[in-house]
C-alpha cells in the first residue's frame, strides 16, 4: 500500500489490493487514498499519475496517458506485443521510480514509453476516443494522440449553437451531467469503434451508461473502455458481458493496473463521522459572500503570507497562441490539430519561463482544461534548467477532506468560488495540494494559472478568487489565458 493511503486505511479499514497488470504495474504505485465530501461514496482514489489532485511531473502524466493509449492499440489490433515490450523494458519499474520523484526518472519513463510506438501498430480505421470530464480530459487526449485518431471529451459547459450529440450520467459523482458537443455532427455517428477513457473503472456504470446512450443513437460493433485502473468485481465484469450481449456489441477493457478495494460495512457513516470530527461543522469560512467548509487546519490557510505579485503572460497574442489553435477536445480534436497545439504550448512555455522567479514551479490548469496546460508544463520542464522542479495539476469541482499528514493523499485544499459562469450555477471550486501546509519544502515559488478565455472573468481576480487565493502560497503568480476554440 502506498504511503499516501495509510491514514485512511488505519481509520476506516479501506484496503487496496493489486491484481493483474498486462504491463506489470502495481496498483499501489498509481493511487493514494482520501475521503470524499460526498454522501454517495466515502473514499477517493487519488491518482499519482493523472495530474489532477496531486502536482505531478508533466512527463509522468503524459507518459502514463500514452502508455494507456499504446496498450489500447494492442487491444484494438488483438496483439500482445505492446504489453510484452512494456514488460521487457521494465516500464513498470520506470513508472514506480517516476512516481517516487527520482531525479530524471519521469524523462526516462517517457523515452521508454515512446519506444512502444513502433510495436503498437496502426489503429483500425473508424476509431474515435471519448474522454470523460473533468478528470480524464487530458488522459483521453493522450490516448487519442497515441492512437493517432480523432478524440473528443465530454463537458459540463454547454456552448450556444452547438447541439449535444449525447448526454449521460456519472452516478457516483457530485456533478453528474455530461454532454458530448462535437463540432462535426458525424464525429460519433461515423465511428465504427469508440474508445472510452476514464481515470478509473470502479463499477463501470459510467461507461455502460455511455455505451447505452451511444448505441441508442447509432449501433456499432465495438467499444473499448480504457482506464488507468480497473477495480470491478466479478459481478461487475459479468454485467459488462450481459450489457454487451443485450446491445449486440463487443466491450473490451484495457488498463494499466487492476485490483480490488475492500470497504468495511458502514463506511459511509464512519466517513461522515470522521469528517465531522476532523472538520467541525461550526468551522465555516466566508469567501466572496459564500459559506464554505473550512480547510482541516483553517488557521494555516487564512494566515497565508502577503500575496505574491501577479503577472499576465502575453501568450494570447497571435504569435504565441493563435486563436484557431484548438485548446482541447471539447468540440473534437483531429491528429492534424496536435502539432499546432504543441507549437503554441512551447511558445507559451518560453514566455512564462522568462518570468520565473524561482525553481519550484506549478502549472495549474482549470477543471476540464487539462491537456493544453499539461503540454505547456511539459514544454516548460524541457526548457528550464535541470535543477528547476516543474509540476502540473488542475483545479477541480471535487470536494475532498484535506488532512495535512504524509499518510494522506490530499494534504491541503485552497477553496475559491467558480469563475466561468457555469450552466449549473455558481459554487465552490478547489485546488488540492497547492498550499504547502506544515512542510515549507512543498511551497512553490511560481504558480502558472492556465485558463481558457470564458473563465477570464472578474470573479477570477476578485478578493477571495482563484488568483487571490493561490497568490498567498507562492512568490509569483503567472496568469495564462488561452483562447477557447468555438465552432
């Protein structure tokens, strides 16, 4: 069990058990544990390679996504060569060393994963990738990039003038409505095979809901569900087979690792009791007129030092981030769109790099906007001096209990109001593990906040907003605004 799981395991009796992995990767290397603020599910598996809740080396995030993509290619073509090559080159060991932050390990992992490209083979024609918002938007994009096929991600942001292709529910989530908004109406209807990408498969209900919706719209012969981890029980796997038979399709699953989570009886009540014990309900902070749950140790968050300087990096000018460059897969992303995005990300990283004031840098993306910030972070890591640490994570809608303990995966939480006029109304948003907490060595000198243009609102920069909140935990905030692609 990973060190970041012990706090929850000792108090709630949650067990994490590794299973079979085609690439030899241990579940323990991929997840830590935290407690949700969600009455429907007590625990949260916190990925060590996703770059969502935990600041992570961007090369590790990108490598894990491409590895999943290459394994999916093997599944699509019916070959075991990718998994065999991954085992032969000890990709699992390289990933474990990168997760442990061994110097240079993430870069070496990426080289090892890239070498799998030549054995993956060509992806069958008519294949498209769909990633789930918000956690798997970048992951889905990485899979689509590895497969060299069109990709799309679901969204919770309706766009005027774009008709939804499908909608579905993620039943355990705190925000369950997803939309698929491809610019090309034939994006999904023309696809013969759909690869659905998520960060984890717990029961698989989300994937099956999607398949039901897509089959009702246009029956097709095959689906592949790709995820970093697969935690389904035998009964869950039988349900997959039953749904496939009923719908007259094929459903395959490919993951980096499998395993089992054991949960004691009454865990929901015990988790609620523990949350109340750690964060008394009377402890409430007022932020921008909204009541919100306090950080587990609110005196540390409210006693932040004087705010850092804030700079808006000039990356929206045409020479750096052209308006026609797609910022992600909300409306569909073709292989030909990749090179312009990567080029723009490199130029943006060069602009940001000129203004850095220290050697501990966090590139912080924004909810569904994960892939473009990831590529900016990756480019920045390649451009800066070797001794400069670059990490990547994003803000989130996920409310999680934070406990500043090395045995817990979410050690601190910065909370701020939404700033992109969401369709479901305003609400609190979170940036986990951004504040250093009790360990000053975890403090970032620079935080690069990357948002898209619809999120560049007055709420972003107002007192108590995202910029103001993170400015208390670094020396300098760099704001990067990317033009949102609109059909």
